[in-house]
C-alpha cells in the first residue's frame, strides 16, 4: 500500500508525542503546522512549540500562520498535495476550505470519549466532573466544534487520585495507540465511522482564572477535584491574610466538622485539615505566593504557626 502524504498540525507537548509516534512508525509526514513562536521564560525570548522542535529535528517544513482563514493559506496547503491532515491540540480553527484541502480530509485526536466533552479543556472538565473513565477519540473533522464522525476510541481509567498531569499522560499514550491503529487500515475505519449524538455532549470550556479560587463551602470532594484538575496549569488557591496560597495536594476526609467552612480544624507537622461544606480536606503540599511548591512540613519548620488550628481561609473570592 502506498504511503499517505501526511501533514501534521499541533502545538503543545501532548501533540508532539503524537508527531513523534508517527515518525517512529515510519509514516510520511511531509509538513507540519504549529502556532507561531511565543515569548517564554524570564527573558521573554521567542520559543518554538514542542511540535516545531521535533519537526526541525527531522528537517520537516514548518508553517506557522496566525490564522488559516486567508485564502492564501488554503492555497499553500493545497500546493503540498497531501492525502491527510492529522490535527492534535493545534489551537487554531480550521475553516471549511482547509478541511477539504487534503484528499482524505482531516483527522483529529481529541482527549475525551466523544461526545462526552467537546471543547478546549476536556481533561480538566472530566476531572472536575468526577468522571471515572476518560479516553481519546479519533474523528473525521467537520466544521462543528468536535462534532465529526468518530473512527475509533480508546478508554482509560481515571483513578480517584488522578490529577491533570497524570491523566494527560495516560491520554497521550492512548491517543498514539489509537492513531497508529487507525492509520494501519484507514479505509476500514472510515467506512464504519459513527455519528455523534449531540444530546450526550457537554461543552468543555477553557478554565477561567476565577475557577481556581477555592470556596470552602463546597464539599471536600468537589474541592479535591478542583485541586487535581488545576495541577500544572491553573492551580487551585485560597487566601490567608490577603495572601494567595496554592493548594497542590490534599486528600478527602469524610468526617464532618462543626467548624466554619475554611477553618483549620487540625494542624500537624506534615499536614493541616480544613473544614469544608461537607467533609474535611487534609492538605499536604502547598505553594506560597512568590515561592516554589513545597510540603506543609517544610513550611511548618520555617514558619511555625502559619497553619495553626482555628486559622480561617477566606471563602469569598478577592475582587
């Protein structure tokens, strides 16, 4: 069977892993699309995306338009004479002209068992909702938001202590497996593609900064999910004496407390426990404003009394 001429479109590390898998498997990736270089680090120097870095290592031509809507972008893609575009966390909208430019259209690797979570933040929304199973879907892209026909799915279990970084790693591996499986017999999978049921879908909106604030009047389970969903990207935080404190690791204790929501009801060397709307949350790892992440034990050694019993965290978000 003749090799397909593939164009890959993606930007972050999650996407880069899929590009790497395609190259390792010997697929003919003739071009790469990724978002423009962005300022990063203290010096704010322009930095290439993880996908671009891999493309350059393999001497693959890279295209970095800020938008795909101009007619010349469709003409550029058409001139590459590709069979298929594979899109993974690219970050730009593909207009109809782009979707139709490759001979076999565009495939997307989406980090949800569609139609469960459509949109920009399926991993975070799955964790916030307490989903016990997640996965990836390979779909034939159309003009809708993650509404295309599904070629295949790969499920993964979401453990009770799973955080965003861990779940993303699982989905990264699942996505690579599913993508390579489909490309081994693309005609078969395309012929049996399944239409999504719109009524089963939810919109996975990108998390707003305001969603990172901890309202201790929520249940301990809800707050625990908020913490795990925010790890690495939008860390959950609380306020103590007008200072932000990120909560990076905790565990749910179902014993209820008569204390006020947000009040520390137990303070030990390695952790402190906070009263919630229902249940309590034991906190083991935090990050003070302007400092590096650390354990409660380390802070207790350097600033004894900071997390004393009866200290109360704010429940109202600062304006």
